[in-house]
C-alpha cells in the first residue's frame, strides 16, 4: 500500500488509453472529416435549442477537453456567498414575556 494520496496503480502519465485510441481510429475511419463537418454543422444549427446546446457542449469538450476540477486562477474559483451580518438585538420588538404561573 502506498501513502495517502500516492498513486499505486493504473497507467503511467502520458500513456494513451488503448480503448479510447481504438474508438477514435474507428470513428475516423467511418466518418471522414467532410462527413463529420456536415454533421457538426447540422447539429450546431439545429432548430431545437436543447439539441443545439448539447452539440455545443460536445464541441467544447472535443476542442478543449474536460474542464479542470481545480480552478486554474483565483478569479475562476467559486465565490463564497457571505450573508450580511445583522445584530438582531437592536431591533425593537413588541414581545411581551409570558409569566409562568
């Protein structure tokens, strides 16, 4: 067993995934670049907005890869919503305490 956070198995860095490579080769054989471009143009200009957006997300993933799980810059980090701090003791109330019997 390795230390906590230490990688102990799997592919070495830089080693391509053989299954992904075989699928990519198969798709490049079945869909020549002209045919692939025709399909991209069709779906990116589809009249259904949901199909268009799904095609756009796939195109972004294809062009730029999976988004980084860790923000690359501080301004990319999710902003913490800080609730305003109120001193409730200064708000006058009409509460009349109940006297126990």
